[in-house]
């Protein structure tokens, strides 16, 4: 929420401070100022009845070197798409410059775990699969693993 301004009202020995903020999507704001001595500002923020709210984080494009691998569009396991992307890049950075890496997909409950040299790269969820219009998380994880392996091969050091 972005604070747009604040007002301080001094009336007798009473000090009132009011701040107003830019309403966020899906909220309704009401401000009342009565025509009496002094000023009273009441701001009520509640979900708007006609607006459906869905919290989404911005998508993150996974790029290894100059290769675009895929786009992460969903939050998963408490991580935003950008945090999930950062995890992949952190692990990749450990091994770039090396001559080989081993990629694998392992089942983790209803999710799929993609690893690189036995280190977690990303967990692929059924919601990721749904958003990517894949048949299921296993299919999507297999696709993502292949793209990550190809990107590694394209960026590895040649000796």
C-alpha cells in the first residue's frame, strides 16, 4: 500500500493524525468529513463486492546464459516465481564452467523435484502444470529438465 499523504489536526488539546493511502485492487475506500467544528476523517477499506481478487506475483523468465528455458508463473512452497528462479540460478552458478552436470526428476508427493548434481533446482507443482497447460507436473518437469540440461550444455566451458 502506498501512502499518499497525511493530515494532522489540532483542536483544543486533541491531536488527531490521519493518513490516507492509495487503495489497492479489490478495495473500496470511504472518507467522511462532517460539517462540524474540527475535522474527522474515517477511512474504511474493505473488499469490493464486485471485484474478484487473486494474489499473483510477477512471472519470472528462467535464463541460463543467453538461453531462455521457460517462464515460472506460479508461487510454490512459499516462494514467488522470482525466488524460484533465483534458486535455479544459484545452483547453476556453482556448476557453470564445469564440463558436465547430471539432471534428474524425482517425485515428491504430488510435486516433481528437478535436481542438478543432486541439488534442488525447482519443485514443479500441479498448479505449474495447469498454468503451463501441461498434462501434469511429471510431464512439465520432464520438459523443464530437458531445457535446463540443454542450456547447461550450451553454456558450459569447453576444454
